[in-house]
């Protein structure tokens, strides 16, 4: 028993070390290309203001701010790209202890996790951020002879922190179908229960969206509506899983 536990612990440590080394390698490579990643993340802002008559720029107010920003960008890219490898290592660790049908059952979740995370990130990048930027810019004023203009001077660090936080928030939130399906498989929830609690889930989803996003309606609704759709999708997939399990038992 002790030897078995020790060997499992050693294997787990080995796989975690491999994952950390890979993420560290991606971090170093990402820092080398940090400027290109920075330009990619700034593109939603650049596209949103390209037809603006004002001369737009991103500023930094501390000598070390750009350096720290590039470190954050490299770390963001390392976690984003390294997560699938970490999931694969975890799967390889637990796979030997699973039956063949259990391996087949867990494989779709392993594939769906990074795909859903990517979909959440793409939603932020191509839809939510451009709409949110235009919403915030609508509060600018031109000024007059008696008043000063109110104009955005966005900081590099604050903008990149916002978009990276939103990408992670949306990516993690998009794991909702996987979480609910796993809970259904172990018998904690079922499709009937998910339907009955729909009204409470709607309140919870909008509350979570308000916590994870800035205090503006664009990003909050942009997160809440996809989560509601994913919740409805989860009900369908859970029901399908229940029917499939029932057919197997009948056989």
C-alpha cells in the first residue's frame, strides 16, 4: 500500500514538473515575442478607435510599467498555451486506473475544456471588448470655452490587465457545461433538477457576471447571455447522457 502510494506520488510529481517546465519554456518564448502578443491584444482597442478623429495612444506612467506589462503578457500566454499540456499530463496520470469505458467517457471532457476556453476568449476579443471600448468612449466630451474636455488616456498596463482578466473570466465561465455534466455523471444533479432550478441559476449567472466583469452593462450582458445559452445546452447534454446510460443499463 505504502509503495503504491509512493510510486503514484512520484509519478504525479514527475508529470507536474514536466508541465511546469513546459509552461516555463512557453513563458520564455512568449517574453521573446511579447511585443507581438501585446500588439495582438491591443488590436481590439486599435480597431475600435481607428475611425476616431482624436489622436489615440496608450500611455505608461512608471519607468518599469512596460517591462512589467510584457512579463504579464508572457505569463498570460504561457498559462493560455500551457493549460492543454497540463490537462494531458493529468489525464495520463489517472488513465491507467480507469476502465476502457471510463476513458472514453472522460476523453470528450478533456477535448472540450480547451475548446470552450478558447471560445470564451474569442468572444471577448472579437465582440465584447470592441463593444465595451465604444461604450466607455461614449462618455468623452469635447469641452467648450468654459469646460475642459474629458478624453481617454488609456494606460497600457490597465488595458492589458482588463482584456486578459476578461479572457480568463470568460474562458473559465465557459466550462459550465463540463462542470454540470460531470456533476450529472456522479449523480449530484440531473436534467430535471437543472430545469427546476433555472430561475435561480439566471440570478446566479447575472451575479457572477457582475462580479467577474467591469461595472458596465456591455461586458456583464456579454458574459451572462452566453452562460445562459450554455446552461440550456448543458440540460440537453445531461439529458442525452442520462438516456445513453439508461440504454446501456437496459442492455
